[in-house]
C-alpha cells in the first residue's frame, strides 16, 4: 500500500505494510516449524524507492532512498564486553561471564575448549567496552545527516579483535591465578560453531571518520590494572577485588 506524506494515510499504511507482515511471520513460525524447506516470502516494491541524487544506472547494489518522518540511524554493535548484570541466554554471554563471575569469586563455565591448553581458545572475537559503546550511542545521535554515505545511515561501530585465550590471560593479570582457576571448561560445539561464524575484523575507517571512537590498546595492552577494571568490569564487581 502506498503511503504518501499525507499523515492521514500513515496508520493504514503501517497496518497493511508492517502489521500484516508480522502476522504472516507468526503464521510461518507456527505452521512452518516442521517444514523441511523454509516458507518463501516474496516482497514487492517499485522503482519509486530510488530518489535523487541518482546514479546514471541503477545496479543491484544501489541503496534505496530512505524517506519518512524520522532520521533513523542503524549501528551494528561489536560484542560488548564485559557486560554488567546477570548473564543472559545470548550465545556471546560467556565472553563477559567468565570474567565477571570469576572476579566475584564465583565458578564460571567457559564453553570453548576443554582446558587452558586447548587450541579452541584462539577463537577470535570482535569486541568493544561498555563505556566506549555507550559513548558511541550518544555520538550516533549527533552525527550530521550529511556526513553519512548517500541514502544510508548504517554504520558498524568501531571495535578491536581479541581472543578467548587473551581474555583469560588478562583475567589472570588482573585477579591472579586463584581467579583464573575458577574458570571451568565445558566444551560446547554448538556455541563454538555459532561464535566462530561471526566476523572478527572490521574496517573502522568510515565509523571513525564520522566521529565514533574506539577502545585504544586492546583489552590490557599498555593499560595498568586500574584502567582495565574501570573500563571493562562492572563497578559492582570492583567492590570485591579492589
């Protein structure tokens, strides 16, 4: 259903174009759960999704022109570590849990590898600290619309690459051998398969050019113990180890 700028059409436009899709997806989940082949969805649109300034020829990778009553910005997050509060059911939770729980004196399960010598601990991760991530949320609000690439306000927030092994090494430097020994290994091939499918290297050039910031020096390199604790660890945890 066309949804011109006339505000009177906004409500029915949303009902037809969005709510109906949600209803179909719910039906697909209900009736397609036991289907060996996923249910196919075909979406239609028109050439009117492209507006000026236009390239001479529209190609398959030409980005459509956003238009509406919000200035939306999409930011793709690195894995945020170390996340505060109780662990969630997210696959990436262990990245924060093995640090937070161990530093609180609680046994923590690492689902990657079977021991500290496991080669699986070389699993690479693309992460950012909570402090830098929150600052980047604020920056995202203030980036001038004309600084983004034409027709898209999508950006991957800056991060850096580390490994599960490096995480454990840092934890030992911060908390000592007694803290490291609280990490117990219970290899989970499914978890490893999912996490290892994620990208571990991004080009930060574009995001930094927009004014976003990145953690400097990796998890611990060139940073003394207080900086690591302040930057990466939940302040509640600090009460137990400082």
